[in-house]
C-alpha cells in the first residue's frame, strides 16, 4: 500500500506551524517568512519559483527539501492552505496562492466543509474539494494516486488531524530557531507520539534541525 508522508513542514521552537493573524497579505500571520527562510535558497524551492533573499542554501537543507515530490501521486491539504477565505466560498475565482501553473503537478484533495466543483489547472494540477474526515479523504486520495504515495501538505490542523488518526507513515519536520509565542501549534494533543515513530535529528549549518519520523513496526 502507498505511504502517507509529510515533507518540509516547519515549526518554531515553541511548536507553532503558523503565526497569529493569517490573511491574504500574510499567509503565515505574524510569523512572516521566518518559518521558511531555511528553504528559500534551496534548488528545490527555486525551481518551484519560491525564493527569498537568504545568503545561500546548505547541502543538508537541499537533501531534505528535494524529497518533497519524489514518488508522490497526490497531496491532501486543508482549506486554509489553499486560500485565505473562510466559510462558504464568496469568490470561486480564487485558484490558490500558486498562479495558473501550481507547483504540485498532481491531483490535490482540499478538505473543506463547503465543497465546490473540481478545478483543473495547468501542469497537471487538479484541485478536488471534499468534505471528509481524514480516513475518508485518504481513501479518495489513494484512488487518485494509483501506486504512488500521498503527501499531507498542511496546514497545521490538517497534519495534526492525520497524526491523531494514526494515518501518517513518514514525516519530515523542520525545527526553526525562532519563537512565535502565538499562532497554531502542531503538537497539541499528540502526547506519546515518540512511541509510534522512530525519530532522528539532523542539524544544518543554516540553524534549523531536520526531524524525521518513521513509523515503528506495528
């Protein structure tokens, strides 16, 4: 069976995966770009058209970042990752943060309590909007992915829900040396997670620590 994976998911030292006050002009709230500075100058992010003004990438960061798309057949994301709107769709012209040719190039399952028609984009990306619990969403995603793996792309609550449902096999979390103090925390309600996963830590000269979680044999 295909694996369920998380990649390049950044959290602060105090466990926040996004800051407070998310909106159109501030997708990560008061965190700004702080959680992603480590990735902006990796070749992987530059190839996706996502870059910043950092001094340059480190090999260890690129090694982890480049695993993002390998063997992935579909992504599952939450409504808040797709866009800033809440509640019923007031603007179905919104097609996500990524422009006409999104970076995914696979089907994407968007979890929302307000389903809308499938949205076909350039480059092979198709957004499917579904109202489903994690297990049902994963079943639908696997049907779209064929024999390839499923990536849980975020945001914070989506990753946490899939962890709570014990549906994730492999996870890459990037611990970023900043303190946010407020926002949305990843680890709440996940006490004892280390009993389900073997965890390894790899430090990078950029200052971040790459944490890999591999499901222990059941």
